């Protein structure tokens, strides 16, 4: 499922599934978590936040929220 919306001065994108899930904390330290690292880095470049929630056999939800106005001076 993919949802995109705006609220106030921010835009959000949420991607979720009902798949097998994983341990987000372990993904940060294992070599397999480079995709999550890259997503966090790119969202942070525009002063946004990334939230990842996942449980074993319970699916995964990734939520990115970014400001609609540039605050970093990066175009």
C-alpha cells in the first residue's frame, strides 16, 4: 500500500506491506541495511524524517515526512 499526503507545511509518503517483516534495529548494524541507511540519508538531506516499523511476520511500514519549504538552502 502506498499513501501520499500533505499536512500543514509537510508532505508524507508511506509505503507498507503485510510481508514477513524484519528487525529494523538489526538492519542498521547488519550489512543488509544499506537501503534503509540510504533512505534515511536522503530524507535527512531535505530536513525530513524517516520512520521504519516492522515486526517478524507482521509486515513493514516506511514513513517519510519532509517539509514543503526548503530550510537547508539546497535546491
